[in-house]
């Protein structure tokens, strides 16, 4: 392989890796601020992005991030809206039952003494 081809591949790989990290958007970051998602993120110590949990340590209470966002916007900062559902928890897998009574509870609650 030629030297220029190696350099090109290295640059392409580096750019690809860098762009992967940028695709995740912290809901408390001023440019991507999402009020409800930021409140939950600060309370929970992280947020969901595209169905995956992203643990994040927030050093300040929620009002700090809201105030920072307002200052950012007031100063002409550009805000990017994340796609709907980006900060949603993943749905349960189909066919997985978690709790409830269902048919098991119905069979045990018949009172017939079986």
C-alpha cells in the first residue's frame, strides 16, 4: 500500500470516530438543550440517547443548566433540536412479561381450592 493511501485511510478513520462521538447530544448542553430530558438527566445521573444509557456526572443542579441555556440563546447561540424520541428509554422486548397477574394470577385467584 502506498504511503498516501495509508494516510488517507488514517484520516478517514479518525474523522469517522470523531463523528460518532458528536452524534450523541447531552440534553443539558446549551446547543442541544431539552428541558425535560435535562431535568431527568440531572436527577438520574445520565440520559438515554437512541435507546442506550449514557451515564453522565452533572456538577450543578438543573437550574444552572437552564440558566446557561437561556444566556446562550440570549447571546445569539444556535440551538439544534434533537429528533423526537432521542432521549426516550428503550421499549421492553416483545414477548417479555414483567410483573402483573396475567393468566397465572387468574388461575390462582379462582377460589376453587384446587
